[in-house]
């Protein structure tokens, strides 16, 4: 049976997922939902799919096995609720929202129904990230340093706090999530953020363009994650380093560099990122749709809520100037 998939959104991530799905055997991109019918039909025509501008029209007009949600942070909530109401599994791109209220509400609905979900923390699916996660289980981590440094995206919604949630929520969430995935849960967050340049260079910028966040982990390790969006295009970079007795484990989106003293066959060498993580992410979700086996999904909605809680706690701490203690979210699946 060919799985019929709907895509919500017509941006870059929508096309990344749609292209992968279109190459998979027994999978069809059946429909595309856009903010306008013109955008939806333009993208849908590439995949011989139907275009829609209203969610209910798409869900009424197509018999969909799953839906991919690739929309800006401020657009979440009603989409997920309607899919849950209709019992349609979904893969949603990060972040889950600009804050925590909507994800908490959606999480309760997901838990009540047991609906199949996946969240787009694609770095978890890297071979290099899997090596790092495995290695950290055998290490006493002293501290971690993370970064997401770059320029400011050009889309208007990203530059508004109520549109994107800010850089730590919208981009740096990937580093927070990889920290959790490899080193365990965070118990306390303390953050400082500021507007230094971009609000003077561009109109309607309400997000901070620099931030630094200190995190305490359940293990006793500490971490510091910094981000900026004031750099010229092409400068900066993202990464996460773990400091241990064996040395520094240095991850970037392209590779993992192991310390020379690591008890590992690749000690002192560089491990490439590996197979396309977006493909593995999609394969895991499609496998779960076909078989009911969710074990290949590395971040579901419940797990992603924990990452979201950390990033939004950083916003609250930066606003108040005080540390924020985190309450555990129960029944995490990872």
C-alpha cells in the first residue's frame, strides 16, 4: 500500500522532506498546504500533488496517512490539534512553538491519544552524533561548551520575538537538544541576552542578537551555550564540545573529532557526519507508520517538549535575571 503524505508549509524544510519522500518506494506526496493557494499549487505541481490553502479542505479532500508540519514557530497549535482530533500521525519541524504553553497543551493531547509523532531534531540521526552519544555514556563529563553563531535570517517572522521565539528557541535549540541527547537532562538554566546591533540596522527587530546560557545537568556537569545572529553572512558556525578526562570531544554539524586519549578505535581521528540525517529521520517515521515500530524515531513530541522547556526557560531567565529551575516532564520516551 502506498502511503499518502500531506505537507504543511512551502518553505525550504518542506521541500527537503518532500524530495526525500518522493524518492521513497511506496510513499507519495499527496498534498501541499500553503499560506496561499498559489504557493501551495506551485510546490504541489513538482510532486504531482494537490494544493490547498485551508487545512480542513486538505484533510477533508485527501485520505492522508500522515502529515509533515513545516511552519514558523508562531503558527503551531491549531494544526497539531486538528491532526490529533482526526487521528493523523505527524512529523513536526522544530521548534514546537515560540513558548511552552502550546507544546504543553499538544503534549497532553498526544499522551491521551497515543498518536504517532516525530520531531525534526535531525542531528540525532547523524552517525557522528551516535558515536558521541555512545562515548559519553562511558565518560564523566566535566563541562560542555556549545555555540550557534551566524547572521540574521532575512524572513520577517524570524526577527520578531513573537514570530520565532528568538535565536535560542529557533536555531540554538539544536545544540540544546544534542546536549540533552548525549549528556542527560538539564535541571537549571541561567541566561543573559541583549540587543547590540541588529535592532539598529533593521526595522522591526525585537529578538536579542547575542545570548549566553549556563545550564546545570542532573549528572552534576555544567554547560554553557552561546549564540549570536549579528555576524556577516558566511561567518560563525555551530558546535558542541564535551570536556572529559580523556580530552575534548569536538562535534560540529560536519564531523566529530575524538581526543587522542579516547578509549575508541578512532581515537585522535575525525569521524564524518555520515549518512544524510534527514533521510534517516524520514525513514524512521515512515517505518513507524508502516509497522507500528517507533523505536527508530529518536525524538517524539514528548521528548522534544523537554528541549523546548529548556530553551523557553532561558528566555524567562534572561528576562528576569534569575535562574530557572526545571520541573521534569513525565513519561519521556527517550
